[in-house]
C-alpha cells in the first residue's frame, strides 16, 4: 500500500473523529443551556408569583 494513501486515510479518520467530538460537544452544551434557561425561567416565575422575591422580604424584615 502506498504510504501517501495510508497517511491520507489516517488523517481523514482523525478529522472525522474530531468532527464528531466537536459536534457532540456543541449538542451537549446546547442541551445544558436550554435546560438551564428553562430552570431560570421557572424560578423567575415562582419568585414573581410569590410576591416580589427577596427584595420585598428584605424590606419587610427591616421595617
């Protein structure tokens, strides 16, 4: 087998593996970000529905 063809095969395999790793990382980070965003929105909705959140509690505790 020609050494040039073998080197090209190795390089293309490495490139494919790296492409899959980067793609998997991007998908993972996107899923984590979406889940975190949903959690923050739910926490914000719970705080606004509970009467104003921490600032209101601090003011009432000082008075």
